[in-house]
């Protein structure tokens, strides 16, 4: 039971920082926050993603490229140009490395106002740090696992951030339903997103990229949006005023 609770907590805490901080803030800047709170969420990203820490700077740039070039040869992660899921993930990792190294191939327009904290970005990306996180996850399983099959969950802990990205960038461009006709293959993966913290409403997001609430239809509940509203009410963030849509 302890292992399953740990897995679920890691899954959703990692998802929260990815959708709230890396996606909605670093990539789309749907809200603003003070330098203090930006560093606070940087630290949370390091703690919650652990061994699979994704640079908010690189993530923001990479995701902007995805929106600009969706389902074209310049898209950093389009299933149209990959033969299988792992090929797409490998291609994304290579481009992610170029972005992190500030490659001159990356257009300047994608770098505008992305958050950056050199210390955390550098420290959290060190291989000894990533391995240390992996050792901690493994020790937890060794101590608490009661069945052999529980150890099959360990690789997901090691690569949690990329796993979450791959689910949306591969499956939500192949299967699901659409609310809006867009110029790419983005689909809503789940009608009720119990799994991906609102990220499954990918078609909605590609239609309204600046909208903080990813849900559109009455059954499309976005778990991150009430948290965003709470943080806005508490003055932790300042939500930008977008043209919102009524539920369909």
C-alpha cells in the first residue's frame, strides 16, 4: 500500500508542477508571479520531479516551438515524423539538449521572458543528483514493496517528467476526440481527465493556447484551474485576463 500511495503522490505532484509551472507559466505565461514565488516553484519542480527534472527554461522554449510548428518537420515532438513512441522521445531529448545549451539554431522569439534560475537549472540537471534521486526511490521500494510486480513501477519514477510529456505528445495526437478544428492533430485524450491534471484536453489547448482553464465542455474538469484561481485569490500569482469561454 505504501508503494502505491508513493507512486500516486509522485505522479500527481510531478504533473502539477509540469502543468502549472512549466506549461502554463513558463511556456504560455498565463499568469505572472513575483521573483520569490518563481524561485519557490522552481524548488518545488526540483523536489516533485526529482530524477526527471525538466528545465523550466528549456521546457518553455520547446513547448513554444511545438505550438509554432505543430505537426510539421520542425515540431520537436510530432508523431507524424516518428516511427514509434521511443523515437519521438529520443528526438525530443536531443532538441531539448540543444535548447539547454542555447544553440544558435533556436529562434530568439521562443526565448522571450522564459523563467531562468541558473543554480537550480544546473544543480538539478547534474547526473549525480539525478542518480541520487533514483537511489532514494529504489531504497523506498526495497523497504516497502510487498510484491515483485511493484518494482515494475520504478522506471516510471526515474523518468516521470518525460513519461508525462510522451503521453500527451504521442497519444493525444493519435487518439481522442475534438471540440475544435485546428491546423494539427491535437485531440482531447480523455472526456474526464482523471489522469493528466487537465493536460489531456489537448485539442482545447491548441485552439485556445492562452486560456488557463483547459476544460471547455461541461464534463471537462481541469483540476489545475481551481488551484490557479486559489493562488490568484491569495496573490501568489496574478492571472491574466483572457477571453474566457462558457461551458458547452
